[in-house]
């Protein structure tokens, strides 16, 4: 029987040695000329050291269920501590050893000791009961069997797709930072986020990290993650945030440094953040833009007059989109026509009447004010530009 693991060999005939370093080793039981022999191979004994089982003085197996045993030989006077990679194999080995000691005729396979001591394998990598999983270079579908997963780290991986079943895992922390996400087509980029539409993850996810993935647009499905408290989107290529990010009532930490943001959605201006990081962005300049604000404002009113209030809600598609968002209906992007996808990116809530309004029924204006955050980072002055949406009904009243 072959056991792989870490083994330390202490020569008890020598004066007390301080620390005996365990080495990656193989332990093989075999029968040589009618004698049962335990053979150990590692970097200290590349040609193996053999122990006759007849010389075995004691076996300490108190921690065998944790994969650890100690064997003491009288000739040579060695104490051998074994930490096996596979606990089940070690328990079988112990049973075999017990039979040999009892004098039974034990049949031993003729397996040879490997040429090379195998490196440690993480045998519990896909333990279905694990609470945390960190991928090495790619996503492995076996993760989907880990039904008690709390933390999923898919950093610096190649992720052409993410199965939507991830959304069925009860995770509270997810990081995709530094990974290579779908970039082959806009379609791939859009459906990459289907997992956000799942009920389970919508209830459990509190921390989401999507740093450094070349993100150009925040998917509208983010609004389904209603328990999200902390969102990090640093080092991306975002020029704006979707207005629907304001639907995330529990969000208190938002990191957006190192993007290309021109302004922030006004719905976040009244929110009190614990952390708001806006450093390294392209925010509109206060002095430069204040002059055009009045003009802009006047234009908004004119547009509103042209459209007229009664027109605002005649479009059935717009009406249904607004009710879907208002009533917190969760849906999967793939279940609605592709031609409607962009409408969800542009829908917003009127800053005055707070109604959800489709893009053809609102206008916008920019104003400057200080954000509210206990910890605030920004490379320009504290005051930043906010984009306020106004439905035509309200803009006429301005
Ligand atoms: Zn309004």
C-alpha cells in the first residue's frame, strides 16, 4: 500500500535534535523474502530507507482520523511521523499494519515505489461543504456543487463565460478582480451577467469586486443585487454609472477610482456613504461648465414643451419597463428581446417626482455639490458634478 504525505524521521540514537523538518515522502508497505517491510522515499533518502515491521516498537494512532500517525522502530532507532494526504488510505494502511503485527498472512500488492515523490495535492479543493473557494486560473463547474459557499474568489482568471447557476449559490462575497472577461462580442459581454438575475444571489451577495476587468458599462442587472453593501469597480473604463444603481438601498461603500467618469448619478448625491472613492476620473470641471448650465436648463424646458406631458406614457414598451423596475420584478436578460436591452441601461428615476421614467420621457441637468461620505477620496476638489434626471412633467414645472 502506498501513502503519500509529509514525513519526518527522527533518529533517536542521536542527541536531541531541535526541529525535524517534514519532507514530501512516499511510504510503501511491501514483502521482501517473507518479511514485511516499510519503505520510505524522500529527498533525504532518494534511494529509500527500509524498516522491517518486526522491529516496530510502537504505533501512535490517536490522531489517525486527522491523517496523522507516528511509528517508532527499535532498529534503527527511528521515530517516524506521518501526515498523509489521504486520511482514508492511512486508515487502511493502519488496518493492514495491525494484521501484519498480529501475524496474519497479509497479501500485499506488488506496487513499486514511484520514481518521483508526488507534490502535495489539495484533495479537498472541491469539498462540497467548503465556505470559501479561490480559483487558480479559470472557473471550474464543480464549484456549482458547493452549496454552502460564502465567498467565491475568481481573481486573475480567464472567464469567457460565467454560468448563471453561480446565482444559485448563497455567496455573500464575490470577486472577479483582474480576470479576463468575455470580450469577443457585445452579446457575450451582455449575457455574462445573467447570474445576477437569480433570486438566491440577489438575497445573499453583499460584497462585489469587479476591479481591473476593462468594464465599459455597468450591467443593469446590478439593480437585482438588492442587498449589495459594497461595490468596487476601480481601474475600469466607465464613463458613467447607470441610474438604476440608485435602486441599491443598502450600498454604503463604492470604489470607482481610476475610471473615466464625467459625472455621478444624482440619486447617489444624498446617500451617506461609509466609503466613496472617486479618485482618478475625468469629472466635468465646475468653473468650465457652470456657464453652460443655464443654457442647458433652458433647452430642457424647450424639449419638454415640444413633447408635452401627455405624450410621456403612451409607449407600451416603456410603460412595461417602468413597471418592471418599479415593482422590483427580477428577470433574465435572455428572456426579453435583444432590441429592448439598451432601454434598461437608460431608464431612470425622476429627481423631482421620483417616478421611473423611460429615456424618451426625461431630460437631464448637471449640478455640483459635495458628496456625503465618512471616508472620501477624490483627486479634484470635493465638489463633483451630478447628473439629475427630470421627467418632462417636472421639467415644465421648473
Ligand atoms: Zn418627475
